[in-house]
């Protein structure tokens, strides 16, 4: 595999460039391009053409390479299929929204968690991503937004959506971030210091790894935490999320509220609405009956949280159904009646398989 210049320190980069017989200032020029997410050397217009060709032959810019780019019908969502140095593949998604440009990044290649409704875990876990592999995903998105159109402003983006920069990050791609906590923290620190993205514009979502949540609390940055809850009882939750056998629901919520209360932040609760096919082929509600709405309300009453309802997104290999619009609203109405803040998540990019739970390891599956 070719050396990845983005992974080099400044002095390593200078050595590399001077060993090619080039003056040192070229290293600085190249670094500027790397920090903007340059996908290859040909885009580096201020380098001589011969050097660009030479570099393309011996090195690569980022530790990820875009192998496929899919644009949603409304052009607001872009999904990237990325290849890593060892040929593993991951996905990341850029969403242009009314509040800014949000990037959904993956923290692992594959996932070990085995949630019954999700595509990401179908092939198991391949490996953790490095800090640079996670960070490169926002550079890919930044390049998509701005490319080389930087001449009129400083090279360092400042997390300003009005300027067309990445402004928000959600760690909700493939993988369980709190099984790779150290690198996820390293990535967030870097996104904050190098891209200027505020702590409060960054959200980490977890299926509920209690020691990982405690590590975030210790770390002490006021980011947003989201918990994939999906069921209000241990019995049902363990059926659809095996991790619940290890970390029970109440322990997960205790650890999560400790984190969010410390920062005076609202805890985000993610709740997929799942149905199963009944005997006559109709959708039979699984976790979103009125009874479960009452149980969920009992669990969360008086707590500082927001329930994000996510009607299940189709995954071919999974045998669930999405409940009817009526059932979704009935469930939400009960939460509202009980004083629980709630919202129905607007899914983005379903037509390109980039909605929640549709991200997967590679493009060999049917969804892509
Ligand atoms: N492993 C982390 C990060 C994934 S975030 C976590 O579990 O939180 C992606 C969110 O989408 C999670 O809440 C996940 O439970 C949810 N999800 C998974 N499959 C889904 C599907 N098919 N439809 C809707 N949401 C899904």
C-alpha cells in the first residue's frame, strides 16, 4: 500500500518531499491541500504537473478513498462508499439540512453488536477505525461541499454552515463508537480543534456500553449523547438488542443521564418503531403498541430528554416491517400526553440506502 501523506507529521512530510529532490515549502503547500480533504494530487494546482504525477505514483493523500458516491433524488444527501488501506469498506453520509451541513461518520468497519433490525452488523465486526480514518470522513464531506474553492478565505474551515463548511457531526454510521472510545474521542478533539466544530454540534450514539458512557463522562466535553433504546423493558430489549444482556436498560439510562445532566444537555433517546408480519400478512406492532408507549413514558417521565422516533427503515435481510403512519402517530401522541418531548426523525437518503440502519460494510449487498 502506498504511504498516506495525511498520516505523516509535518517533519515526516518535509523529509518525504525533500527526499524527492523538492524544496521544503512544497510540504507546506501539500499539507494545506491535505487539510482541505484533497482526494488526489492532481487537484493541487500550485504544484508543478510533473510533481503531481510523480506523487500520484508513490503516495496517496487520505487514508480513505472514495470508491462510490451516491446522490439522493432531492440532492440534499450524499452517501460515500470509502475504501480503507486494507481494502475494508465503510460508508459516510453528508446531509445538507436547514440547520447546517451534517456528516454521519462510521467508527468501525462492520459491527459486533448484532442488533436484529440493523444492516451494519450483518457481516460482523472487521476492525476499529483509527482517528485519521474517522477524521478523513469529514474531510471527504468538506471537499464535496467546497472542493478547491478556498481562494477567498482561510484554509482552515471554521465549522460555519453559511460558508458551506461541515458544521455538525453525528457518530451514527456503521459500528459501535463506544467499542472504539479512545479513537472516537481523539477524532472529536481533532474535529473541534482543526475544523472548529463546536462540542454541542457533535453527537455520539451508542447502543448502551456503560463503561464507554462513563469514559465520556470522565472526559468531560459537553457533546450530545444519544442512546439507542428501542424498547422500554429488559425483556423486549434483550430480544432485539443482544447487548442488553450485558448492560441492562436501567444501568444504561443511569449512566447516560449522569453524562447529560453533568453538561445540562438533553439526552437523545432513539426509538425505532418496529412491526412484524402477522399471520394474515399485516403489520403487527412489536415495540410500539400503546402499552409500550405508556411503559416508555414511565421510564422517562420528568427526565431531561427527547425521544426521537424512527420508523424502521427497510433492510432486505431483516424480517421486520414499518408500522403504519397511524400507529406511529398514536405512539407519539401517548408520549406527548405524558409530557415526554418527542419528534419523528426525518429520514434522509432512503433512496440511496443511507438512512438509519441501512449503512453496511460494502456494496455487494442489494441495498446499495
Ligand atoms: N451503534 C450505534 C451507532 C449507530 S446509530 C448505536 O447503536 O447507537 C444508528 C441508529 O439507527 C441507531 O439508533 C440504530 O439503532 C438505528 N437503526 C439501526 N437499524 C435501523 C433501521 N433498519 N431503521 C431505522 N433505524 C435503525
